[in-house]
């Protein structure tokens, strides 16, 4: 079935996968920036800066592979607990990333989105992402979805509140509430659930990330720290995904 091979790389591992078993939506918990910096006796923010460069590489590769949606956990609702200097730096990264790479993303037909509580972000961050969202909204290639000030429990709580309020107003019966109604109230209402979740740096937990949406996703963990994560690692994850059988609770 050589004609079916969509992508064949030239390195010894030969991660191959055909077009039909590529994950459509890949979500990544980009972890290990701090440790990457510490190993080099650098400040943590240097790790985040290097992590930003990795984002650029991985977006390009994801687009090349044919992934349709790439959701990146860039800042969680819990990350505000970090030292002020680090939070300020993390809030400047979307602006720096977009200032540097937006023209390329436009050329590559990437559509930029964010999910998370935008109203709590600094104005400069919101401005940078809004500009990118506007300038790429008609693009039809990869959807690059940044989770920024995102927390899954927050998201589910907001959905429950919205439904409760519809019940209170007499517009909805509790018995009518089902999975799809909850999904419609999540920030991912117009996206498919992730097929594949990747977490770097050896941590094996979800950290309040897409708890609802990851119910049937395949997980792929690696010890590699996010700044060291390469195109090759992404292909390895996609290739392993392609070899897994998904049963969604069936047989
Ligand atoms: C977790 O590593 C990483 C973050 C909380 C931030 C992730 C942000 C980036 C990768 C850059 C984002 C880029 C854009 C374009 C928005 P950690 O700091 O917890 O690492 P550690 O566990 O080793 O300390």
C-alpha cells in the first residue's frame, strides 16, 4: 500500500502513516520549560522563550502532516500562582510570537484562535491575539488554538451555570440535558474532540486540561522537555497514534 503513504520521513525510524489515520485534532501540554532552563543554569523565562520557538516549529510540522486542529496549553487558570515576573513574561509571549510569526502563519493559511478567559488577560495580550484572530479568520488550513488562561473545571462550571439558568427561565427541562448540550456550551463547541493528547517532560497528568474533551483521546507521554520537542517527536506520536485501535467503549 505504498501509494497510500501520505508521509514518509528519511530518518532511520521511518515514522509512516497514511492520510486516513492522522489525528485530526492534537492537543499538547507543553511542559518542562523551567527544567530545560535550570539544566542550563538559565532563568525559567529563558525556557519559556525557547518553548515559544518550539511552538513555531511544531505548528509548521503539524500543518505539513495534515493535522487540522492543534490546541496548545499556553497558560492555565492556575498559572497565575507563579512569580509575577514569570507571569508577566508568559503574558508577553503571545505578542512576541505573533509579532514575529504572524506573516508566516498567514502565508501558511493557519487560523489562530484562543480559548480561555480572555477578560482576565492583560490588554496587550488581548490586542495581539485579537489582531491575529482577525487577520486569520478566513484561513482554511490548520486551526492553531491557544489555551490561554484556560481551566477545564472553569469551562465545565460555566457550561453548567448556563444550562441551569436556561432551566430556571423555563426554557429547558433538566431531563433534556445531554452530552451534546453540554458540549455546545464548552469553548470547543465548534471543534472535534482531540484525537491525540501529548504531554512533554515526563509528567503524567492532565492538569485541568480539556477534561471533558479528552474522554476518548489517545494519550502520548514523553520525557522530552518542551524546548527540545522536535518535528521528529511529533511524527513519532502521530505514527504511534496511527497504529492504535480506538474502540470508544465498544469492542
Ligand atoms: C510549563 O512548563 C509551561 C508553561 C506553563 C508555559 C507554556 C508556554 C510556552 C511553551 C510558550 C508559549 C508560547 C506561545 C506562543 C504562547 P513549566 O514552566 O511548568 O516547566 P517546569 O515544569 O519544568 O518548571
